[in-house]
C-alpha cells in the first residue's frame, strides 16, 4: 500500500476539510480575531489532520501489505483468511469477515460438488460393471458360434468391452490409490494376457507380436499395467499403414535403477507437432482425424495411472515409420521388502 495512493483516495476528505477550515477562518476574521490566534488554530488543525492521517495510513498499510505478501506466497489463495490476523480498524474488520464468509460458502459449495462428483463416479462404476455382464454374455455366445458369426462382429464386441473398461478406469483414475496394489509383477505374464485378450483384433489386422527380455519382474499393479498395454496395442492396431504388415515389438531393458518396457510398432507414427500433446486430455491429433475417430482419452488415462503408480512414461515417433512408448519402472527396495512380508 503506497502513501500516494492513500492520499489520492482521501482527496474528498481533504477538500471537505479545506472548505471547513476556510469557513472557520472567515468567521474568525469577521470577528476580528488576532492573526496570531488564527495561525495557532490552523497549526492545531493541521497537526491533528496529519497525525490522524498518518496513524490511519500506518494501520491500514500494515494490514494490507501483510495480506498482499501472504497472498502472493500462497498456492491456494482462498486460504488467505487463515493466514492473516483480524485488523483493528473498521474497514479491515468488514473485509476480514467478508473473506471468512466467502471461504465458508466456497467450502460448502466444494463439499457439495465433491459429494455430487463421488455419487456420479460411483454410478458410472456400477453402470460399467452392470453393462459388462451382457457384453461378456455376447462375447461368450459369439465364441460358441464362430461358424455363423463374423470375426468383425466379435471384434466390435471386444471394442465395446475395451471402451467400457476405459470409462471405468477413467472414473477411478483420480482415486486410483484406492484400487491398486503394488507388488512384484511379471512383465511376461502381463503381455501374454493382453495379447490373448486382443488375439482376434491382432488376427484381423494381420499383425505379429515380437517380444524380448520380458522375464524381468517389476513393481506395479498388474491390472493397471495390462490396461495400459491394451491401450498401446489398440492404438497400434488402429493406426496401421496400408500394404505393410503390422509388427508390434515389446521388449524390456534392465537398468541399474529402473526397468524400461518398450512398446514399439511400425504403424503410421505421430507428427512431430503432435508428440508433445500425446498425453493431453481429449487430444486426438492428426491421426485421430485421418485414420479413425478417436476420443483422445486413452493416452491421457495411461499418463494419469503412471503418475499415480510412480512410473515414468515417454513417447518417441517418426511419422510413417514407427511409434514407441516407454514405461519406466523404478527399482525400490521398500516395495520389495513390503511384498515379501
């Protein structure tokens, strides 16, 4: 709070004071009061004016400057009322009480929003579990009548199942810590489960899967890892290049402090301009418009889950040549000890 700003804001008061003092001086001169007494009265008036304004400025400047400094240092600025003391002047007290009331109202609205959001998330999870039952029944009936049902029909059922899984995992991604269990997981088993689940799609695309070095164990949640690999595979089978046999290569690399899982395909690739935005929410990029309709949610959910699990994830690509996703699993003795116990 600057003194010049305070004075500018008080100009109306100084104008009224000057007018009042002028009238007083006019009456004093009309009654022929001595000039020495008039000067003394003016000095007293100005002394009290300067004193009152200076004290008022210091009181307000101390409060507002402290509030501004603490507000600038706060990450969550709505907590400012918790950081400042109640001032000792009327305008400050009104502001302080207004901040308290506003924060209370905000907390109530946020609590209501969280409750509504939690109820909606619970409903979505329940709905997904319910809808997966008829989908699973349709898949079983299709499997038992392969001779009379097209492979493309079975593939569409699999895609419906994948999309319902995506909805479920997205609903849980913000609270994934309530749903995952980190333990030693076999990369080979996780990749085998994903390949088995997607075998019809792989066969329809005429793709082949190559693996190497997957005997390495990692600390992660097996269910979430399979979902992430399933998203990679779905993208690889979706963005293939005509007249080129799709090849998916999954390898693991053992480093001193981490294990790297590489998922590489020889598909359409990603443009250099799209690579930095691959993990953004709802981002579909050039491939999403050129090859197939895409929600842009798959890689976003994968990134969220990796962040929750403490894994690193990166992507490299060359348009028209390849795309490679890499997941980094940290080696952590704490998890290993907990798992053994």
